[in-house]
């Protein structure tokens, strides 16, 4: 169940000075992106999930008496951390006693708490030790009558996961990259990192923590257990077995030191249940929210919205091929449909992770997706766009996505860019195909 509230962004994500004339050919793709980001806006949805009305406090899907807690603190980690921090600060105001934020963007002065500004990455972040220490200090300082809000979005894993004993950050990053290059998917590498890493991941966040912990997640499609390394969700025996099978499949297991194999062994003595003071993670925003809003926006303009896939975790070129194939199937299926005859055409949506680890910059992969699409487009009337929903840091002028058309630009270079500010949300990348109806 989700409760939604009206209201715009606390920070405008789209810079009007950088947007070209809206009459251009990419205007419908821009409409889709803006609607998608609005639908999954981390500020709005976090604000809906955390609310204080008179004597009642809403936290995720629960309602409790506000007097239940002596202190309320929060930790916000990931690419949408600033929006989430702004939301809880607005919702709780003076009732917040402590807070900490780690994000690629600077924390606005309206939120008077500690923060670390560092780029978002996958596992093996150079700032992870500093961030982890700050998070643990705050969490361990709370007592059993206190509440800790753990706010997670893509990139949280990099801020929390520390390399295994004996490995430097660079060596661990290289090892994980090698596992991926030998055939493990990004999701499989993320699971391996969740199990292998030190630090407050894999259910260890709550070790020694006596406060009640409520986790609110902005999910890009990987699921709340894997996001951020599942800091409050203990690793199950099935996860360990699957991760070991992956390591064996890609040839990493045999050479792995015995001390590092132990984390992947099934052990009945390990805790696999959540502590009683830790609530199950609640997903407050996900790709479906973005797609629902984008579909409604194009339908209002008399276009026919359709979904290519529920998920597409393939690498960029394979993802482009899959998306174009699904578009063709959808277009063929709708031929002769009265709904198509009454519309301006078809808009097909597809959520993408591009087989990238959580927190990794998708822009190079988006360029590859667009290059492949530019070469493979066959319909003269069709345009294809793709953009990540988290935008780019304000100091980085490069676009977060682009639009291509047949013969619309040099392969690998988007014909038109889709600039957007970072920190608003992150529910992965969204691809759109616009196919006008033939007269």
C-alpha cells in the first residue's frame, strides 16, 4: 500500500536554460522523462511515507503514537539521499534530533545535519570506511526508545560495503570487475559483494543497535534485499548457495582462499531472521511508479502507451536489441486495433538497469545503447530515447540521456540530449520509443 501526496519537487530537476525549443522532435521523450521522474520523485514519496499528524506518526506502512519515541534520527544514503533528507526534515522538523547523509550532491542548508559529499559508485567506494563509521556512530548512540529511519537509494552499497580482509579498495574493485567480465551479471556480482563485504551490509547494520530501525527504499528494480547490500536483511542460506554457484561458474571459486570461502558456506549457527527491533524494508518508489506516470502523460496527449518489458537487465547492446524487437512486436500486434486508429501513435516504455552494478554511472552505457539503436533503427518514423532517472551532478554538464532517430546523428552520439539534475530520484533508466501512426 502507498499513500501519495501532491506537490512539486523541492529542487527543480530540469534546467529551463538547457532545454531546447519544446516544439522539437524530442518533445514527447522529454515529456515522458519529466513525467517518469515526477512519478518516482523521492521527495514526494518519502514525504508521503513519513508523516506526523497531531499525535500520530506514519512510518512506511505503520502508524504509531508520536510519543512512542524519545528521539528520531535518520541516515540517508545514495543518489536520492538529498531528496529523502529534505522530505523527512520537512515532515518531522524539530522532532528530528540527529541525521547523516552521504550523496553525490551537497546537502542544502535547510537540513542542519552532518553529510558527506562523494560520487556514487558500485562496491569499493574510497569513502566507505568514513561513511560506515559515521553511520555506526549515530546508530549505536540511539537507545531502545528511539527510532532510526534508514533511507536508501541506488549507490548506498558503495557507501557501506568495505573490502574483505586483506584486500585494498582497488583490488576488490578489480576482483568484482573480473567476475563480471567472466559472465556474472551485475545482479550476481551485487549478491557476491553483499555476502563478501565487510561493513554494515548483509544484515549487519543492526548489530548492537537497540533503536527501532525502519528502512525506506528507492528501488531501481533490483529489489529491496539487494539495494545497499541489504544492510538490515540477513543473508539467507539460499543466497550463499547461489552466490557460490556463480563463483564456481565463472571460475573464481577454486582460487579463492579458504578464509574467504567461509562467508559463502551454509552455517546453521548464523542468524537468518531479522531482529525484533528492525522492520522489513518498505519500497516507496520503484520503476512502476515512473512508468505509470509517463504512461498517463502520453495517454493525455492521445498517444497509446505500452510496456516493452517489466524488467530489462541485459547489457546495453543486447538491451537495445531486445527493446527494438519488443517495439516491433507491439506495433505489429496493434495493427488494425481501433485504439490505434483513434490515437496519434504508440509510445513504448522499458525500464533498464543495463547490467550495471547499483550506483555505477549509466551514461557510458546509455551512449552504447543509443549507438546500437541508431544503427539498428529501421522505421523512418520512429525515434528512441533513453535516460537515467537520477540525472547528472550539477558540476557535470554531460547529459543523462538522449534521443536518436534514423540517420539522426553519428553512431554513438545522441542526436539530442536530455539534461536533468541529479539527486531527485533513481529508479534506473527508462527507454522510450515513439512510433507515430501512419496516415
